[in-house]
């Protein structure tokens, strides 16, 4: 084993005679790792000399035949015979090449460097180049560059050698410096040196140097070199300067397939997918060969990003005709293209027919396509297929794509199963930030904030997206105060917020309806320079709207120079929420006058709601006309809103007519809105008929459907029908009754005066296995029951309800007032006065303008 040199680096120019004893010790201590079959004894060497075969020729012959170790052993033997030492001087370049080829003998190479210094051969070009190669192979770019600087005389050949060496070793900074020095020194670099310089500019993304090299190419007549021009195009593509790449392409007299491929894939990668497809069409018109996987991969990628299914299918057909589909890269790319274009059936068919060799990449592409296209059930199904019926094991990319599908479906058990799989078999989410972030986001969306927080704090190097996922979880679950504290921790940890962070922060402030916090967040947006981002500006606008600061929202709206549809919709929905319907109509008229502002379904819904608030048929008819004129009569959500508007204004026949004409575009919400509309207009029988029709059309009712139906029965006094549908909800559809359902039932019995039955229902309806709530513990239900007792002057049951309410909330003055009014309605003035006596004693104070029953 070689002795170690001093770890402190000695400058190469300072390797003088003082370091040579160390070098000699290294040579003398050098022992080959294995025995060579060549006889290198001194007697054999003497015989070779007598045959006039020089030592240098023998060393050179060893190197040429790739016997690098033998050449080093021979030099060691010769170096020990002083009379023969001069014979090997001319073999130094070959010896250094041996050190380069035998990588674990780098320190021996340094010893040769010292020996070369002693012999005075360091200025020889061959030896200097070999030394530079030695240091480059050992990744000692600083030492190699120092050798270059110390070279006293240089010519073009030397410069070209060094440029190629540094370029091949991917030391791009040094490559550019040496190339520029070669040009400044008056030499014309060879084409290989020019190619290395262009590659270096592209890797370093140095546009200024790239243009300088491009000018050199033009001035020296190298623009006719197709390879150099292709590299120039590739350099500009890496820098994102497609206009310069295209300009270079246009100036080329001769183009090859690489030229077209570079331009097509460049446009596809930078997002100009349509332009990439245009280049492909121009390529076909020129009659150039297109049977190349790189071309087709670029085209398929462009078609997928542009969502151009027609062109994508054309490229797919060309791949089939050319017989190139068997490669899994191209097959996977086509599968991904169909998924991005929304044609999931084609993607699945292509995958199932096994027209190309499957790999984990193709499985991942299909699962990712399903997940991103919103086909979450299929994404989960294929993930299970991969896991159970294939030879591949899901990797972190697979899991990161299927986790959002589970979270969007609300499958918390599936998310927990994946979490368990990751914990058991890896990867480590504390290290894999992308996967950890996906899991934090999933737990947040599924309302399991405890798990999300536990996982978040276990991630070792959480980045901005990770912090954003946790902040989004707090916002989605209405933990706005936790969100504010989380943002403060983020700043203390010196994690830089981005546009998503600021948007979520503003949404949290809007959730709290705190103008003070909102103003502070606005200040943070200003100081961090996010005011030019339209997404953040829209979030600011929404925050002020939610905080009911109309003046601030209108001022900010006026300051936004470039508005999109979200900007307009935020203002329109804000005016609707604060019941400023005139302002809503004015804002809509202003929007129609603005260029480029095209209303969408959200805009029209705000218009319908504002028009319906006018409580006349004229207002809703005007909105209906806009719906038809702008082509939104095929939008389900718009038509549902229109039905609701007509029903609330009492025009149930018009609402029913719209419902009937919707036909196949009806969804579950359409049926719910229509049933509720019939109920509020006293047509409970028609609401019951709609439930039967709903079942016939294959649309299953949900808990909202039965809330609307039970409310209709309560208002119409249809107790038997209400009980029947309540039983249907429990036994057929297995829907757990909520407080809303119980309130409807109590109201239904109470309005009919059947108070004893209502009371027994409340007391006896404690079935945890049947319902998630206990009606006997609900103040809203007891309040509704007490109202019914007051209506029918039932003191006995009213007193029971009143005492129950006072036990649940002794400080609530509203319940005492209800009980006092109940006594007064039956002329029991003493009890009424005693109940109100607490006000005179200061025991409780009635809050002005707030209904106690609604609590």
C-alpha cells in the first residue's frame, strides 16, 4: 500500500526538488498487486539492451497493448539502475497514460509528476497533457487547470487537447475559460473544441457566452457544420430561448433529423405544444424522414400537453405503421398522451392489449393519468392491480400519484393502508419529501389533522410545498387559528413562502373574517413582492369580501390591471353574500363591456341569485335569457340554480318545466332542488312523486333529499307519509339521520299538535347503532318542540322542554324568555314573572337582535 502524501495541498508550481525524496520513497515502496508473467529481472533487461531494443520502446509497446501495470513495473525496475535511468525519459507520456488508465494509482501519478519536474520535462506538451488528463480523471479540476496555467508555451494543438479534456470531464466553467483564452491568443479552435464550448454554455445556461460562441461560429464559416448548428439549437433550448433556436434552424442550409427533433422537442418541453406540432407538419411537407423514436416521442409529448387528441391519434397511427410501438418508452408516452387528452378508455385499452412491453413506468403513467384526469376510482383500481397481480412493486412515484386519488375519494382507510405499507417497506417519508408531502395533504383533505401534523413534524427537510400542504389542511378543516400559527412558525424556520402560501394565508384570514389579520397579511404580501401575482391578488380580493370590507375590496379591484374570470366572480359572489344585488347587476354589466372577459357558470350563478332576490318573475326571467343567450342551458349546475331561483320566488311551474327539459343532464342535485322547491311551495305530494321517479331514473337519494322531503311533509302536515319516508331512509338506503332530519320529524308532529308522540320520539330515539346523533341532547330539537308546545298551549310538556334547555345552557336568556312566554300564553302570570325575575337580579342579559331559538 502506498504511503500517504501530506493532506495539505502543495501548489503544483511549488513541487520542487525538496519533495523528490518522498517521490523516490513512493517508487521504491511500490509493489504490484499481482505477479506479472513478464520476466523483468535486471539480467533480462541487459539482454534487451544488448539487442538494441530501447527501454522507452518497450514501455511504449506495453502501453499500446494495454499492459499498463507492466509498464509501471518496468519503469520501477529501470529506475533502480542509475546507469539506465536516462533510457526511459522519452517514455514519460506513456507512463502517465498508464497512471491515467489505472485509476487507483493516482498517487503514483503524482509521483511521476514530481519526477517530471526533477527531469525538467514539465513543459513538454505531451507530458503536460497527460498530467492534465491524470488530474481530470481523478476529478481534480483545480489542479488540472493550474497545470494548464503553468504551461509556458502553448499552441493550437495544446489548447484543443485541453478543451476536449475539460469538456469530456464535464468541467464546463474551465472549458469555457480555456476556449476563450485560445481564441484571444489568436488560435482558431478545431470543430471538436467548438462543440465542447457550445455544450458548456448550454449546461451552464450562459446566454452571453453562448451568443459569443455563436458569433465565433458564424465568423469562422462553421455555420455549415450540421453538428455544430444542432448543438447551438440544443444550447438555446436548454436556456429556454426557443426564438433563437428557431432562428438558428432557419439559417441552416442543410438539416438532418436531429435538427428537426431538437426543434420539436424544444417547443414541446417549453410549453409551445402547438408550435411543436406545426414544425412536425412542416417536416412532413419537406419530405424528411420521420421514422425516428425521438421525433415521435417529442410529438406524442406535445400532443398530450396540448390536449390535441386528433393529432395524437394520427401520431399513434404513424407509430403503428412504422412498427415502433413495441418499445416501452414510446408505448408509455402514447398511453400518457391519451390519459392527458381525457381519453381514458383508449389509454386503458392500449395498456390492457399489451401492444408494448409493460414496465413500472407504464403502470405509473396509467395511474397518474387516471388520477390527474379525475378518474380516481380507476386510479385506485389499477393501483390494486399493480400491487396484487403484477411482478412490479410500487415505488415512491406510484404512491405519490395514487395518494391524491384516495384523498379526493375520501378513502381514509386506503390512505392509512398506504401509510402502513410505506412504514413497513419504505421509502422513508422523513427523507422522501415529495411522498411525505402527498401524505400530509391526503390526511388534511380527509380531516385527520392529528395524523397530518404527526407526519409533517417527522419530515426532516420539509420544504415550502410541505408547509403549504399542512396550511391547506388547517384551512380545509376550519382550523384558521392553527393556520395563522403555522404560518408564523414557517417564517421563523426561514422557509420561504411562495404564491400558494400567500393565497392560503389570505384564505385563512377570510375564514376568520378578521380584517385586522387580513390587513397584516396584505402587508406581508406587499413586503414580499407578491402583489404582481394575479392569483394572490384574487385571494386578497376574496379575503376583503369575506371580511365584509366592501370599500377595500372595491379599491383593490380597481387597482388590478389585468383581471381574469376569477377576479370578476369574486366580486360578484361577494356582492351576493352581502345582499348588494344592485351592485351585482352593475358589476355584471361592466364585465360584459370589458374585452376578453367571458362569463362562466360561476358568473351566471351569481347573476341568477341576484336576480332571484328581486322576488319577481322579471328578474329571474332576465337571468334565464342570459343563460340561453350565452349557451349555459346545457350546464347542469346553472340550470339547477335557475330551478332554485324560480321555486324560491313561487314560480314552481316554470321550475318544473325547466327540470323536465333538462333530461339527461340532470344530476342528484337537480332532484334535490326540485323536491325542496315543491316542499316550500306547498306541493308535498308532488315532492313524494319525485322521490319515486328519482328511483326509477336510477338516481339514488341522499341525506339532503330526505331532509327536503321530510321538511315538505312537515309543512303540509303529512305525518304518515313523513314517517314512511323516514323509515325508508333508515332501512332501505341506510342513511344515518342527522339533527336536520330529527328536527323535521319533531316539527312535523309538533305542527300537527301530536306533542305526546313527538316527546316520546325524542326520548326513545337513542340508538347509537342507528344514528350518529342523539336528538335528546340537541338544543335545536328541544327548542322546536317547545315552540310547538307554545303553539298548542301544552304547559306540562313545555315545562319539561324548558327545564331541559335550561339544564343544557343555564346562561341562555332566550330559553327563559320562551318559558316565560309559555306561562303567559295560559294566563299563569306568577310563573311568568318568576321566570323573568332573573333579569332584574342581573343573572343574565338578553343579547339584542339575536334569536335564542336559532342557537
